[in-house]
C-alpha cells in the first residue's frame, strides 16, 4: 500500500512581508504539498521565495480578487488532488514546525470520539514584543472536554479545515472580499451540523491587524487604526452577516451592539468629519442591501 501523503498547507499571498512568508514556508515542513494563491502580480522577491519550495502548486490571479476567492481556490485545488483536509495559514502566520501534524493527530482522535469537524485550530496568541493585541474568541461552550472548546468560528490562520465539510457547507463568502469571511463560514457550518473546535493547549503566534501601540501615534483603537477601505469592508460585511438566518439571535445582538460602539468611536475620534461619515454610511447601506464585492473606487484602492 502506498504511503499516505502528509496533510497539505495553503496560503493566500498579497504583498507579503518577505521575512514572515519565508519563516512560514520553512515551518510548514519539507516535502509537504503547499498550495499558494498569488493574489495579483507578485514582486520578484516573493517569486524567489516560492521557487525554493519543492512541492508547491502556484495558483495565480492577475488582479487582487480578495481573500475569500483565494481561499476557495486553494480549497478547490486540494479537493481536486484528493486531500481530505487542508491547513490554512495567513501569509504572516508563525506556526511551530510540528503544528500541522499535531492538528491532524488531534483531528483523528476527535473524529473517533464522534465530533463532526468543520475546522480545528490552535489557540492564537500574540508574537512576543511586537505590540499586537490578542484576538477575542466567540466561545460557544468554553469546555467540551479536557483542553478543547467549541467556538462560533475559527480564524483561518492556523486552522485545519475539512474539505468534505467545505463542499457541503459551501465555499467561503468571496463577496466579502476581506474581513468576516471565517466568521460567516463558521456560523454557516454550525447551522449544518458541523463543529469548529479550538485546542486550548496548542498555541500559535498570530498577527492580527496592526500593532496596538505605534511609536509615532501611541495607542489607538483598531477601528481608528485601519484604512477607510478596511473599515468599509468590516462594517458592510458585519451588517450583511447580521441579516443571515443561520446566525443565532444572541450573536446578532452582540455583534450589533459592538458594531454601534465601534462606529461611534470612529466618528467621534475623527470628529465627525465627512470622509469617515461617508465611508460608514455607504458601508451600512451596502450591507443592508446585500451589495457585496469590491468596494467602490471612491472608498479607496483595492490594495488592502
């Protein structure tokens, strides 16, 4: 019987930090199949880094089509090659060398125990000394059993995703472009009987957004630190998600309250200037009307 291929890994790439990308590809492990989606034309150094990966399949888009489309592309490629699961990473993820193998081992154990997994991932922590804020999990049940917990969704960074579940649940919401893509898919998976499980005893460093403290400007809230384009996608996608029937009412209420608070902070921080008001109002309208896809050019260039 031929030896079973190791579980593959995938990354969607757009204007990466070269040192982070190199470290990620090194930590994935030699010989493992890697699916890389190049979102828009890459620079020469990125091409050189990818050329050094032996077992890589490059998927390309001439323009930036967004994270959701890239994730669907790598999932489709892995499915076509017959893999049952795929480990997804951000281009600046910082996994330890044996992380994927550990996730696979735990996946097999939980499957035997009767869990119907959509995704399994480590608990994400912050890189030491880089000023990032830890993400806040949306726990469904803090402890299901020893060292595991159910979450509404898992961030795609570091998560092992079931390809059969992805087929049944449906593809990632490419219309969101960027932001809330993993959130939406997680809720949709739960509504169809699949679970997202976080391993509390396995940690991976994760860079989320921009550092909380920037030397030139000091501490600022995330909603203020991000670009107008990111704000548009965040608000629009959040509003659209609130309208979906598969999101539990208590989560809709919590998301709505948090979103109102963040918008209030943004407008007050920007002293109610017209540009901020324009971005928010157009995002709210687009989300309410289900107008997804790339943001209008007047909001900002598609260079997130």
